[in-house]
C-alpha cells in the first residue's frame, strides 16, 4: 500500500493536525487500522492520539481518499470527538495488540 499526503495543516483552535491523503493499493481495501498504522509511521505521530475520520472509495477502484486527525493531547481528543468514533478507534487498537501478541 502506498499513501500520498495531499494536505497537512495545523488547526491550533482544535489542538490537532488535519491530514488528507490518497491511498493506492492492490487487492482488498485496507482496514482503518492498516491506514492508521501507516499514517502514524509516516508522520511520526502517536497512534493513541490519531483518529481515522473517513476513507472514501469508488466501487472497483484501487484508490481511496482519506482524512485523519492527529490530536496534540488526549484531553482535546476526548472533548472534540464523538464517543462512537473514540470507541471505534480504540477497538482497532485492541485488535492490533491481540494480533501482535499471538
């Protein structure tokens, strides 16, 4: 999977970075967790403060557009993100931990 950053801007009012990207891949669409791991590695970000907001793909295309938010601190992340989004991203982290442990 290859990821190209198309936009990376700081949002000091919300204490976060907002990153838009294009992901090119072969085969199946990458999971939210795979995208999150690749982006955090590329940008040297903390995965616990990274939220994958959206991944959009057209049917039959091997390219996806995505939007990721990287918060400065956990307090800001909890203040601005919905509980459902936080739970989804935490579940993804838990799955990674289980896979790494096996």
